[in-house]
């Protein structure tokens, strides 16, 4: 690991000021991804600003929803009574992610900031436009079993690895971001980016900004399920995952929310499939039809061809499991 | 011709560069001495240590460490608490599991400086003298290991698993022990050990 300087921030303002001063500085939260990236030489910050002591670890009910502080640990959010009661989909997604040890360390803000697990991104001997813009993409024409089927570019076909972010996308969450001058809010679905020609940018956070919270609005979703498909029963990144949330009344779908993980550079919202489900009976035919609509525009890269079959099956299955 | 009085700037810059390179990989004490003699003030920065006050297995430690030292390396290399194992060193195997303020974490991904003011418990801190912790006894009774390399991490994780309330059924134990990999494949005996320790009536 390269040398770096270490600073502990006691206030949000001090943390932001320290980051603004040094363009190669980074915030350190749980460290579960960042410390690993530093060990591998993928990321070499000049300074780490430890934000673990910042008072951003509360879960509070607001007039319109739940506010989850950016420094809430994944395990605490997963077990929290308010999260379980109002957003069981989010609890399921948290529990599907990583291991108990990592969930004890990882924060909500850090989960949003985690980098792709593409093996070419981690191997500094290989080309990767995300790690080193202009060096090429090793995964296109290479080993790409885990890779994207939606929204990829000629520059990058990596996927975002989070489970939490998939649920928060489906739940229409909002991210609160503090900056050197002012606070701003951004829709969760607009936080992460597609790779386009700038795959080195995972999200729309600017240097000097700090995620302080996510807010999830209350909803009328009666039936939810988070389905994660992976190579082993637990403790593995998703081949793909589906967050399905429905409002079903008298057997009819009043509202549908669908998002997928492991299929794109960002959590992938299935807007057209949601529209197709609205007003339909909650049955196998509707689910399969919606799944087929969701797959429009999908494309695979060889090793991940199986995802073109797995994805619609998983969407239909997640909807079925949510509906029962 | 080389002027014996004027220092050769190219030679000096070469020395600086090469010493900085050596500083990353070789002989830190010699380089620190070199830095103290004013050869290169940058090198002093490279080896800047920071104070750390942390309680490990009930003993308060006042330490001075580099920011890049992980809790795992601090335990093993500086405090010689080698019960905590380095398996993958990337948070994938769980061999390095310890408790920080009572919560199980991967010590390989924990920078030691982030434990300032905290309580760390390792496998060495679990027993009371010669009296093994009930989870340690259960692992022996149920043969919860073969080679034993993952065992300290398994036991630290298992104790936390029970304390968290995640050891109610064998399936739940399997899910909540999934962060600890055992290459010998002693999993079924590990599940038996955890379940029996939990049901054994002793305080875990």
C-alpha cells in the first residue's frame, strides 16, 4: 500500500474543508472497499480523512419517510425496527449483501461509493478504462461472465455490485449531499452514472462533497421481494438481482416498482416493465410479459450470454415471490 | 570535469529519488536515520507515525504506528498476537475476524488508527486464563476444524453470531457464518459446535 496521510474529522465542515484542500484526498468510512483497493494499488489517495466519528449514524422518521444517516452501518440498518416495518425490501437487500463482518463495517454512504468488482479493474497489469482512462477494456472480448447487459458502452461493461442501491432505486430514495458551499439533494436513480465515454466516473458526486443521508419516502407497496442470484448460497456478488415491489388490491396490480442489480453500471430501473404491470392481474402471465418488456435493448458479451435468459426468469420469479 | 566543491545536483536528485524508492520497500530504520540526519526531509514524512491508544484484550496500549498499518498487522507483527490469522488479506475469508467494541469485523480491512479509543478482542482474549471459552470447548467437542487455520476467525465469528441472536437454527447459523471460509470443509461440524454452544446454557 502506498503511503498516505491520515486525518480524523470531528465535524462535517472540517471533513469537507480537508477534502477540498487536497484533490487526491479521500474520505474513509467503513473501508471495506477502499482499503482493499489501496492494498491492490488500484487507488492511491494522498490523504485519508476518517469520517467515522461524524454524527451521521441516525435512522429517523420524518413526516414523509425515513432518513438514514450516511454513516449507519449496513448491519444496523438491516436490523432496524423502522427499516423492517416500513421498507422490508431494503432489509432484505442489506441482508443479501457481503458477510456479517463486512456489514458491521460498511456504511450506507460507502455502499453507494463502492467500485465495480470487474477483475480487470482490480488487476493493475490489465487494461481498464475505469482505472486508467484510454487504456482499453479488458472485459470486452475477455472474461465477462459477471458483466453488464444493459446500458454499457464501448469503453466499459462493468456493473455496480451493490444490493442496497438496487432496493433504494426501487424505493425512489433521495440522496442528501453536503458540499463546501451548500447542501443539495439528488434522486437516487440519478446518483450513479452509465459508463459512456467517462467510465472512470461512477457517480455524480463532485470532489469536496459528502453524502450525509438517504431519505426514503413512505409508500403503499404491499408486496415486496429482493431476489439475488449468485454462484453460492451466501456471501457472493450478484450474477444479477431483482428488487420487486407491488401494490396489489383484489388481485390487481395498482403500482409496480422494479430494479435490477448486476446488469448495468448503475442500479437498473425497469420503468417500462413497471408501466406494463399497472392495472394487470397479479399472475404469471403479467409477470412474464413484464419481464419480456424489461429485456428490450439487452445485449450480452459472450460469457454473460446466460444473463439474457436468467434475467427475465429472475424478474418473473421475483414478482411471483413478491405477490404471494 | 567534476567540481569537488559544488555538489552535483544530478547526483543529489538521483540519491533522493533512489532513497525514496528504497524507502517504500527496504530497511526503514536505516532510512529513518538518514532522514534524521537531514538527507531528505521527504523521507521523514514517509515514515511519519501517529499515536494510537486502544484497549486490546483488556490491556490499554499506547502505540505509535504508520497510518497504513491494518489492525491485523498491528496485532500480529507488533503485538505478537498471532492467534488472529491472515488468510486472504482482502476481506474474503474471515480468518482475521476480531471484535471491535463487541462487533465482529475483518481486521485485514480495518486501518489500525480507526480503532482509537476502542476495545478490541482477539481469540487470545476469549478464554479466562487456562479456562477455555464455551465456544472454544464446543469446537473441540464437535471437531469443528481440521487444519485449524480458519478456527480463530470461526470462533470469534461464532461468538458474535450467538450474541447477535443469529444462531437460532442451523440454517441461520450457516447464513450468518458465511463470512468465514473453511477450506478443509468442516462446515457441518462448525454448525453443530455453534448450535450446541448456544444451547449449552453457558454464557457465550
